[in-house]
């Protein structure tokens, strides 16, 4: 076999060879963490909506005269602090999910 025949044979083998593709295996621990983060995100969203309803009720009670202004302000501040905490936790969850490669859909933000 001549030199050029060896090169042609080498290229033929190189082109006809099956590509080595490594299998992508889903890491179970990552999927479990993603599922937990999605569940936590959903529970935080429902808690946030509940607090929004409570804030509306507090405003209604103030309007009807059932609450004094100072009591209204105190209860309002307590709930606003919790909503701020919820938003921070949700941002951390979104960041962690993005790092894991499973970002939240836009409509759930």
C-alpha cells in the first residue's frame, strides 16, 4: 500500500466511524431538587396571594371603622414584611433553578 492509499484509508475509516456520543444521564438528585424548588415556589406564590387578600380585608375593615388606624398600620406592616421575605425567597429559587438548567416559565414570576 502506498503512502496516499494509507491516508485515503485512514480518512475513510475516520468518516465511516460511528461518532462517540456520551450518554446524558439525568442526575436523580438534581431532578429531586428541581421538583422541591418548584413545590416551594408554588407554596410561596399561594401564601403571597393569601396575604394580598388579607391586606384587602384590612383595608376594608379600616374603611368600615372596625379597625383603628394604628392597628391597621401595624397589621399592614407585619404582612408587608412577610411579602418582602416571600419575594426574596422566590428570587433565590428562580436563581437556583436557572443554575440547575430548569428556569421557571415567565408566567409564574
